[in-house]
C-alpha cells in the first residue's frame, strides 16, 4: 500500500488495511495518557485555587485587625468583582450567540414530557397541565406522562385535573398499587409448569422484596403498554419520593422517544419552550442535555419570593449562561430540562441507586442527572430562548427547608463532580472551587472577627457586607436595565443571617435525607431548619459579649495603670 494511504489511515482512523491495524492500541494508549495528563493538570489547578483562596482571606483578616480597613475592603472586594465581571462577559457572549449559531427546529424528534407531582396545589397543577397542552410542537411527536407520588384518595384530585385538561386528547390513566421498587408488589403470577423448571428460575431470579420490578409483573406490563399506546397518560403509584416518580416515567417510556423533557407540577411552560430546547440538542451531537431559564411564578406573594425572583434572574442570566458558554452547566433544573433519551437510559439505574456515605440519596435528582451526562463526556447547555415559571416558597420556614435540601445536594454533587472536572473546560474546576469554598471561608472569617476582633471591626464587617450587596445590586440593575434589581442588596443580609448557617448545617448533616420540602397543599411545620439559625445567633451573640467584655477589661486595665495626675487637673489636686 502506498505510504500516503498508510499515513492517511493512521491519521483518519481507517483500519481497513492489515498493515495499519496496530495503531488502535496506540491510539487507546495515547488517549489514556492524555486523560492522565488532564487529570494531573486539573488537580494541580484545583489545589492552586484552594491555596489562593486561603492566602487571600488570611492577610485580609489581618489587615482588618490592624486597622487597615480600606485596604482590606479592596482585598475582599476586588477578586469578587473581577469574578462577577468575568462571569458577565462570558454570559454576554453566550447570549449574543457569538460562539455558535442555533438553527431551526426540524420537528422530527419525538419528545416525552415527564411531570412529577406530589400533593400539588390544584391551581398550580392546572396551570402546568394547560401550558403543556398548549406546547407548540407536533402532537404526533409529543407524549405527556404525569406520575403522581401517591395512590390514596387524597391524591385522586390530581388525576381528576389531568382528565379534565386532556379530555379531548388520546388519554389513559393507571392506578398502580405498587411502583418499580415497592416491596411485595413485584411478584409474578407464575405458570405451574414453569415452576417445575428450577434451573431456569435459578438463572433468572425474581426479586420479590426490594429492587426493580421484575419483567413479568402484570401491573408493570400493563403500565408500559398503556404509555406506548396513548399520547397522554396519568399514573398514580405507591409513594416513594420524587426520584421514584421520575424513575417510573423514564423506565416506562423506555426507548420509544428521542428526548425526555422533565417538568415539575408547579411549573408553567412557555409555549415555545420545548421547541427551543430541541433546537439546541439538534444543533450539536456532543450536547447531552439542555436547560432553559426558570422564572418565579409568584413574586408578589411575599418579599421573600420577590427577592428569590431577582436572584433567579442572576443565576440563569449570568452564572448558568457563563457555564453554558463553556459547555458545562452544573445543573439542568428540574422545572425545565431536556435530555437525550439514549444517554438517560444508559445511566438510569446508577442514577436511581445513588448512594452517599452509605446512605441512599433521595433528593438532588436534577443535579445528579446533569452530572451523569457530564460524566459520560457530553456537554450540557442552557438557552434563554426557552423559559418557564415555577413556584418558589413564600413562607420563610419552607424556604429554609428548600435551601438546606439544595445545599446538601450541592455538597454531595460537588464531591461527585471532582471526578469529571478533567473531562470538561477548566472553568468548571475554577467555578467549583470559588463557589464551593467561598461560604465556608466567609463563615470562618465572621466567627473569628466576632471572637477575636473589636466591636468596631464587627460593625465594619457588617457594613462591608451590605456595601458589597449594594454594589452588586447596582451592577445587576445595569445588566438587566431594571431598578428593581437594586433590592438584591437586601439579599446580603439574608445571606449573612440565614444562608451561612444553613450551608454549614447542611455540611454537618449531609447524609440525613429524612426531611425536605413538603407538598404545597401542606404548610411547612418542620422546625429543624431553625436550629442552625438559633445556634448561629447564639454563637455571634456570645462573640459580641466576649469582645465587649475583653474591651471593657482592657479599658479598665489602662485606666488603672494611668497615673492620677494624667486623669485629674493639677489645680484640682492642689485644692
């Protein structure tokens, strides 16, 4: 064979000729070496970032103690400001479409919308189902699957709402007494003749207790047949948590569609959302999942929900948009996300059976789905052209429950993501180190200042925190062109008083998964999230009292050591 053809075979991966079959092993070895080099480089960079963060805060704290408060302000504020400016720059590039252009939707891909519901507010559920019914996508390419977490009489109203909304569609409903992993519901009605063949049963054991429902389960067969036959299906099943509900939808859909769209029962979709998500996945084979912008449905319910709506804008239009530019969005939020079904089916079992420190994971489903896609080496994207509106807690206690649950899942998935940093852009490592380490460094700084500083230093750090919040609020107002964004400065107070202790508490109880956000029909009554806030308040109060006592003792000691002639006028002594 000519040398030119041989060289072409080597470079293009053509192994049709016997003389060039050997490079396959060489190429595998080369890819392994490249992977090891990337891992070493990523670990080195991460360690360097950690050292930089620590060495940044230590001198800044010393400057505050030594009285150089303006200099310390610069040491704290400049890196944070630079980080925000860099994020905004790449977010702007992503939103302007400078890096890549998205074409038109082909409308040839089939999509299944999987909705998870648990004791949902009837108004929110009705809005959600109406918005899905009105999606601008061909009906013959779109399936709708609502899975209700519970099959009691108290859950029946959700199936009734589904029937009412989709009464004119090709609809089916199914009440499952068990679920895919329920105990004692996975038994198979065996043929007496088959029971005689013990060797066959030994080769194909049936899990009658806990595990995936066996293939021969009559209810499972009926459910999967119904979903394959009908366009709109509502399923009520035995309670098992959100991950169990999502698993039922994914497993029952199987490989019958190209893409699976996830949606929460409190979410109102924009009519063009599905089409915009499909356009992104169609544009590049390396994209495994894509998310849209999530907005708040109830910003006027309370001041807390109003603040959340402002923070949502910053998260999706700056933070996640920047991540999307580097093709490594850290979380495809469950209200609006689209996944390639062939990828999802590959990691479905490992996603469902996720364990952390010996305990089974029951929340953080969307983050782990995203990490599974990234683990396979595929990119994750976000498009602001697709949007939805979702309910956010207006009650403070329920909001705290949500924040602790999110913080726990973030910590767990942060540790998981360290294994895949080397597979993606270096920005993923950089942002993980900065965002992951910042809250805990701030917590240590505040505690140390309250116990070893002076009263003026404590006042200074509080003023400094609020000043940073105001500057960020002004900057956000300029970005969005909306003066309402100035209220994000109030979020700094909430961050210092609530989120810092919440994140520390989440770190200490990261393995606990027995409580979280309740259904929206139920008022939050779990007061456990108030414990870290109470401890935090007591800790800071003790710090203030300790600092006050030390300053009083120092002042008294100085007073006692001062000569009386310096304290009293000479004329008074002579008299």
